[in-house]
C-alpha cells in the first residue's frame, strides 16, 4: 500500500516503478530499500514514508554529486579506477556466495546437533570471564574460543591464564548459555558459511586450472 500511495501521483512520463528521476535516471523503491543499510530491519524505516523519503533524498543527492564528478572527468581518476575494480570484484564474489548458500540450503538437523555438541563451551556451557592484568580489565567470551583454547572457559576465579603472551587473572566468571533455538540458528549459519568457503576454494582451484595465470619473476607463490 505504501508503494502505491507513493507512486499514485507520478509526473507525466515517469515510470510507475520510479520514485524520482535525475535527468531521466530512475531511482526506484528497490533502490531505496537496498540503501536502507542498518535501518532495513527497522519496520519504522521500511513503512514510514517520511523516513523512506529521507533515504530517497540522500540517493538524489548522491546521484547529483556523481553526475558532477563525471562532468569533471573523475571516472578517469586512477584511485577511482582501482577502487571501482575492487568493488566490482568483491560484489561479484558476494553474489557468488549468496548463490552458493541458497543452493546449499539448510544443513541436516543431525549435523547441526552434532556441531553444537562438539563445542559446548560456545553454546550450552558458554561462559563470560572477567580478566584483570593489574592495569586494566577485559572480558573473554568463551563463544569466541577455538577448540585449541576451549579449556580456558573452565578457568576458575582466582586462577591465571595467558593469552598471546599476556598474563591475566580471572576475577569473574558467569555462565551465559545460548538459547537452544538461537544456538541452532548460529550453528546452521556457521555450517553453511564453512561449506560456502570450501565451495569457493574449490571453484578458485578449478578456475585457476582453466585460466592462464602468469607472475613476474620473484612474485607470486614462488617468490614467497
């Protein structure tokens, strides 16, 4: 209903999908929605015309300033060129990751349960340790610990631990288990992310075999 209300009184000749145009270049509802950023999860920003219009106006301003930059031939700027290439490559890889994740779907429930059981210090037996080195205090969340360091979660108050060569005394220890429903969601996401990373590595190896990759002498793997 919001979209219809915002497009009901379009100027003559404007595409009904467009919320604004800048010299004929359309800015659509999809453009606005994709640029909500951190506000995308806030229903107030997604349904409040005033808030959506703030985002729309920021896109108009951005489009106008980009026009001015083109007018000044800044598309030929070396820094812009390399930043554009980097951004394009990263966005394409993100699109590939999304496609792989969608294809994988949700992992097998039994695998999720096993994943959680293998890492109790991150889920059911998660602890937050308050650490003191005599000059400052810090907090260690056992959820962040790797399997090699998981025993740190069992350190009792008053005991000393060493992290990256620095000695700390545990002055507080609070059990903070993750809700089982949230734990399964986290585990599912991590399993899928790991599978996506493995798929990307396999695709990179395949593409490398199919492509001609040459390095200048002294550079690349042989130069390390």
